[in-house]
C-alpha cells in the first residue's frame, strides 16, 4: 500500500467535495461537475490501491 498515493487520493476527494459544494451554493453546474470528476478520480485511485494491496497479499 502506498500511503502517499492514498493521501493524494484523499486530498483530491476532499477538494472535489469542496468544489462541488461551492458549485451547489453558487449554482455553478461547471464547478459542480468538476468537483464530481475529482471525486470519481479519487475513487478510482483508491480502487487501484486496493487492488495493489490484494495482489501483494496473494503474492506474499
């Protein structure tokens, strides 16, 4: 497990949530979509790390 990669994914997720929230408050659909995109990317990054962890468990 790469803690750095997980931390980056968490950071991107938080930024995405904030961006989406600001978009909600201001009524800016572009900002909302960008925030959702960041959250989706973070979810994919975390999934990749989960797969890496599982492969490492199996191969060790």
